C-alpha cells in the first residue's frame, strides 16, 4: 500500500523501457573518489535510486577506465581527469556541478564539488533528473545555494507533543535515544539533504531548559551523529533562564559574569559532544518567555552573551524578533481607529504590528558578528496573507533570517490543501526599496543587499510521527518547496510544484497539469475563504482553528479578532495610516505609496491598512461589502473546483492516497463554507446589507 512514507524520494521503476535503459547504460558503473560517511551515503542513494528507477543495479567500478558515473571533490579529482576543469571557486561550500565529458572517447557523467556534502547534493539532483524523466545525455548543471543556513525549526517539546503540530507527535523519541537510532531519523536526513536543507533546530522556541542537561545532550549528540553524513547540523533552543533553572544560579542577567561563565561552560560541554553543533535559536521576552529585558538589558545584550559562548566554537545565534508585549493591552480603549494616537505614552504600544520594528531597529549595529535576527515573514503572525515585515531592509548592519511557517497554524492546519510556495515567493520577491528599487527581501535574506556573509532562512516544521510525515499528503509539497526556495529564492513556485508532483504522484502529463493547477490555486483560495482583502487574525482564539471574528475575550487585546478587523456600522479594517496607528510609516516611501491611499491601495492589503466604509468603491466596481461576500464565495468555489479536479484523477492516483486526499478536500470544503457563513453573518450585523447575487446564503 502507498502510505506516503517515502515522500518525494520514490524510486519506482520508470515505465518507458527505452528511457530506462538509456539511463542505466549511461550510469552503469559508479566510481566514488574518496571515503567518508557522506560519500558513502551518496553511493548508497545512487544504488538505491538507480536500481529502483531503471530496474538495473549499478556496479561499483574498480577503475577510472571502466567508470561511467564519477563522483569526486576538488581534492579527490583523479589525475587521469586533469583535463576536466571545474570552476570550483564558484561552487562555494555546498554547490555542485554535474557534467558530461569524454575520457578516451568514452562518455562519462561527473558529479563534483568542493565538499563531500556538495557531491551528495549533486547526487540527489541527478536522481531528481531521472525521477522527473529529463534527458541527461549532455547534462550540464551548476547549482549553488543563495542562502548559507537553510534550517527547519521544530516546535517539538520533550514530551513529544508539538506546538502547532498537526501531523502526530514529535519524531524525536527522547525516551529511546541515545541508544536507539530509528530509521526514520535517517530518512528525515535524506529527505532534507535531497532539497538542500542543512540545519535543524530540534526543540520548541517556547523552550525547556532540560534539553541542555547532560543526559539530554547525549541524546542530541546521537541525533547529530545520525544526521551528520547528510550535512544536517543540529541546533537547540536556549531558554534564557536556564542558568537559574538547571544551573543553580540566582540570576540569568546576561551582564553577570557567573551567567556568562555558565553559558560558556555549557557551550564547551555541547561542542565536546557535538563539534559541529550549529548554535542556538532564542525566543526571549515574548509571550511569557524569559529574556534579557527581565534584567533591564537589551535583546542585543542577551544575544551577544550567547554569541560569545558559541562563537569560539563557530556557532551562531538566531535571535527572534517575534516580540510584542502587554503594553498593548493598556490601550484597549484606544482601538477605535478613528482616534488619533496622541494620548498614547508609547507609539509602538498602540499597534502590535509596530513593536518588533520599534524594539529592534534601534539595536542595529549592536549585535555580534555571529548573530542573526530571525524575523517572521509578516508583522503579525503567519496569516494567510500579510504585508512583509517592515524590519526587512531596516537593519542594514544586522544579518536578518527569514522565518516562514510550514505547519499551517492559521491556514487550516493538517487538513487543508494549501501549497505555500506562492506565499513564500510573494514575500521573497517583495521590494523593500531599502536601497532603492530592486531591494527585494530575497536579497536581504541572502545577504547580498548589505554584504553580509552570514545568511539564514528558517521554516517552522510541519513534520510529525504520521506515516506520511505531514498528515496531509500535500503538506509534503510545502516542505519540499521550502527547501528548494531556500536554495534558490528565484525558483518558480509552479516549476517546483510540477517536479514535486512528478516525483510524488504521477508522470501522466494531464494529471501533472491538473494537480499543479490545484496547488497553484490553493493559497489564494485559503485567503479568500478565511481572510480576503486584507482581513487578518480573525480565527478562533488560542487554537487558531476555524472562524472567530467575534472573539473579544482571548485574554489580551491583541489576541482578539475585533482588535484586528475593527468592524463597525461605518465599515471594516484597521487604519494603519497617519490618521491611525501609522504603522505604514515603518516602510520606505515607495512602499507606503503602494498602500497609503485607500482608493489606490493594492486590494490584497486594503483592510490591513485602512478602515473603509461598507460602501467603499472597489476596483471591480462593487461595494466593499459585495466584494467581500464575493471573495468568500470564490474561496469556497475554488475548493469545490479542487475537489472536481481531484475526482477526475481516480484512475491515475493510487487508491490509498486518492481516497485520503478526497476525504481531506471534503473537510476543506466544509470548513471553507463554515468560514464564509460565519464571517458573512457576523460582518452583516455591522454592514446591514444583503448578500449580493451569486453568493450562497449560509446553510
Ligand atoms: C504564535 C503561535 C505560538 C508560538 C509563537 C511563536 O503565536 O501561536 O504557538 O509560540 O507564534 O512563534 O513564538
């Protein structure tokens, strides 16, 4: 039965016999120059992949003369092959080159790189060419990642529950570690290596200091050892209060020398066990987590102390900018967007949107060289659509890491089909205008805009203990696409979808087209049936599942839906222009110009920045109310089209996954209707306008 466990690394026999034998003839005799666990992994993957795909087990070749597929690095390139020149300088640490050449009239295929891990990445690339049935007779690929650290963030707790995880429990079995190495760990590492992911933060940002105790570190070391051949570095979250909680100190003040020594010793202990330990990810002074501000120190003080501790060993600190605090709550009564903010003691406190920028831009230039500030893609929290965070481009002296969320906390969670590559692309391609036109977020993140050599990107993992890893078979596509875009932010979301479908489901061209179209439509669908036209954060309280535009007592003002949508008898939306919270002022003038006038504002962001009347004249000619209703309906309609498309594939897809996706789509359709009905009935109590033609009355 097809249970989805193999992800996109399915090496089933290619149907076309001619293609099979041409691949197998070309790649029959493998020779790997050099010895290492990584090269062994490459060879093993090739044997498994080629045997499966071609039906022919490749041989290990004893001599260079006999070899037809040669794997080597710059340092192991055989003397006979001096004629083959590779621009190694251009490949960097992780890049690779796949090429064909002739040795004494014999055609050979070569995978080469500066490092063993580069060779492994090239190996996966070659296998992907076969999996997607590309011609390889004259293959010529040079591929170099744009971003240095391409990381998954697991929000996994030590008791194996996962914060915002919808695919079962944590795949880290702390109970059986360190002595039991589950094959799943290896398959996890293979999957990540196949898409270029080279780091994993094992633990939740809402951290547990226990993972830093010696017994747990032994378990972490076992995972690091299992992952190392695949180039996957291990990182941990550091709880700022650890020196008090597990170190017996009275304080965790970052300027206290006993605290500094404690972290230094802790880092030494970790590096003794794990010499290539990646470093720490830290959530501090956010949502109740301890941090330097607890001791009247700054984020920079806290980050720098940890940076010094790991820096001597080559580690990095990823310090999160996801901060907002209770000051916001004090201004509950000022949420009426028609008021000005002149009475507020601290402008930043008036709108959660503005806090990260307010706190972090003033620290630019104060961080150590091995610190990155990790910023969520949007200013609030992983909504179906957000404008990009104004921090991007606003901290020229600090390398900024991107944080995306693969797990779909606010996008229907484990049961909705939402291919997120279009969301990621929308953010990466956005222009910050920080240095003039063309200062895209991709260039901020890859370090090129401000010439930082340190660069990183993070995806909050959607992986769990479900057989198919992500619960929804299409969740795998977002994991896959994240890796591909981390490697190359310029890649195209549709191309990535297509190659994922070919590897995961089918090669039948019509079916590939149908599934790719479904995936490409899915992100706009979720925006429409949940939060069209710039609505945001109107889901159920705390669980963030299902509609909850009425939520008004979630414990904090800025957890309430009414804080964000501000519906009243006049209209809808959050005024963030100069007459409101003025969050818009955090963007460059060119960006402000796109959004500041409610009549010309890109309507995808309208209600993010404007409180407009129910009668507001939309670009379609409709009123805001009618347009809103139409969008909610369109969201439902798109899901129904996805259902019809999927149903047309019954004969192409294996029965297990066909049935699974069919059931999930029916949940999605039901929940899309739930969203539409709830939101329209709720907002109608303010608009007092009838549903326009073409919008189904709530059932
Ligand atoms: C969201 C999410 C939390 C998470 C937080 C974070 O608020 O709901 O569960 O801890 O983001 O990113 O730190």
